[in-house]
C-alpha cells in the first residue's frame, strides 16, 4: 500500500512523456469562456465574502436597545 503513490506517479510520468500529438483545435471563443469563468468566480467569491463578513459583524457587534 505504501508504493501506490509511487506507482501512480510513474504511470502519470509515462503517460505524459509518451503521449502522441493531439492535433487539437482551440476555438476562438474559448478565451472568452475562460475569462467569463474567471470573472464569475471572482464575483461569486466576493459576494460570498461580503455575506460572510456581514454575519460576522452582526454576531460581534452589540445589539442596540
């Protein structure tokens, strides 16, 4: 069981070194899609942080009577 990570690493290295050429085509819209994905992730993380921070402040601040 201890040699499993080593065996997987060797298999991954062999697969990467001996892979045939892909001859793949990247569509021009792929860059736009990656940009939208990155921007959506940043905006989602910012919104999540804002909601989380408001909950932390509401928990910490004393309530007015």
